[in-house]
C-alpha cells in the first residue's frame, strides 16, 4: 500500500502526469494507492478556503457596482456552497487515490502529542503545531499494524516533521516497533516512480500507429459512450454540418452518443516497465463523431451527426494483438476546427451508415435521461445540493419532452 501525505498531493493536480502515474499503478494492481481521511480533508479545505475568499471578493465587487449604478441592478451571484465545493474536490482526488480512515484514537493521540510537543509535533514561534501531521502519520502506522501481510510505503515531502526514513525520534520510533521491515518512507514522487516503475524506451511511431488502430478506436467509442465527461448543465458545444453546403455550425448539444472515433494527436507520452510488461501513458486527443440532440431546429429533426474533440489521459500496452487501452481520465469535449471537420463525415449519411441505428441511439439517450431522473430522486435521500438537483431534473424532463416521451420515468 502506498500512502500519500498532503505535502505530496498538493504539489500536483488530479489531472497531472503524476496523478496519471498513480492511476496507472492502481489500474495495473502493482500497488494500492491511498491517502488518509485527514489528508483528503485538508486538500479539500485548502480549495474551499480559496473559493470562499474569491466569492467574498466577487460579492464585494458586485455590491460596489450596485452602489455606483444609478438604476436598479441585479447581478445574481448564487450561494457560496462550500460543502458542494469540498465534495467536488474530494471526488476528484478519489479518482486518483482511495481513502483510508483516520481513527478517533489517531486524532486524540495527535492532539495529545501537539499539546505535549511530541514528534512529529513541534513548536514554531511559541505556537504548538502538528496535530494533523501526527494523525496522518498514525493513520499510516495503524494501517500497517492492521495489515501484517502488506508493506506500507509512506510518502511525504515533509522531512521537517517526519524525517527522511529514520532514525525516528520517540515516540515515532515506538510507533514502528514490529514494522521495521515493512514500513518504507519515501520523500518524493520521483522515489515512487523509481521504486515501482522502470523507465524504458519504445518506438513512438509504432505506439502512435497503435493509438490509431481500429482495435483502440473501437475501445474509445465504447468508453466515451459510458464515461464522456459533461458540464453540470448537461450540454457542451459540438460541430454539425448544416445547410445545403454542409457548412460547419457550432451548436450546444443536450445529448450525445458516440458512433465513430478517429485519432487526433498525442503528447506527453511516457513509457514504463511495470512488472513484466511495458506500458505507455499519454495525453491523446480523439475526434469523435456521434448522434447529437439539440434544442436548435434542424432539417433532420432533433438528431444530427455531430463532431467534437475529446482529450483523455490513457494507459496502453503496445503489444500488437495483445494490446489494450485504458482511459485514466478525460476532459470536457470541445469543438473541432473546420479543417478537422473536413476529414470527418458529418452528413446525415453518417447516421444512417453507423453501426448504431439512429432510433436505437435516441433510445439510448432517452434511457440516459431516465437514469438521470432516477439519480435526482435518490439525491433527496443522499443530500445532493438542491441547485444541482433542480438542474438535473430540468435536463431530464426537457430531454423527455423534446423526444416525445410523456412517461413518468
């Protein structure tokens, strides 16, 4: 088990290459990767504090504008929903790491050590600090004691409080009695990469050719249909061909099902040997063609063939017929340029010739709307913020209405 401290995770974002390396290690079952509850709470709190400060600045600016405007001025700012903000960031980090508990005993022991100035706690300019650091340390120690068959790799760049691997001062040394052979202290992500991966080289032209192979493109279609990221309002901009000249027009999409994928571009390709196999991580931009639903009136009706770009971080094995592709994370789709669209078939014929009939695709979108409505109903029990609940309900009902579905589901 790799257990990460706040000092490591705050140095990169959930969308960074370091996060992708951790995802790759987890995906390949090389090791589990986790952070204690205290770490995740601290990371979310840091973001929430920034959010609150910016919100207060925005509210002050709106009030100043209102006071200097000679006519009534309403600028809706919305509520400062710190709970939703913290939950968003926790969900983002839980895509990278799993959470291990910080026990009540670890919290109590942390307060005790801070009060008595016991390591890893200390006094800085007359102030006792370190209760959170102690609870993080003890969370890793408790996990190691409860899992005697596992080696724990505790990763922290906070060498001031935790040291760099020993010898540890008392009472930290007593914490590790019986764990000496299977509690390993690392101090950076570079040490994590060196411990669990072996840098290697690969023929990049061959790797790029694999990314554009039918086998990988079919997988991209499948994954995008299941996990395509959308903004909270349920729409994104895509490109369609409209008019007699099939001119490229950007429209907001309220529903999307991928039918075809094409390779666009790749960057940040890195190759590792993990276990017995070579693996590549890369940021890949795909060009997707699909059935798009829109509120705009179209000659073809509610559905048209649309296109967008989809940027993903992927893990793949360049081993010919044994190759496989895993999407580690993805970004919100963006529009394509005119030149990129020219290489794709965005005519109505593309819908007719796709492997998925238009009627079946629309039915898929209807079912997605129904599932979204079901999630909204569950939100009343699970406590999803009402602002999100209302937006989701409006999207679900709107989709049903546009497609002529009058059922309560």
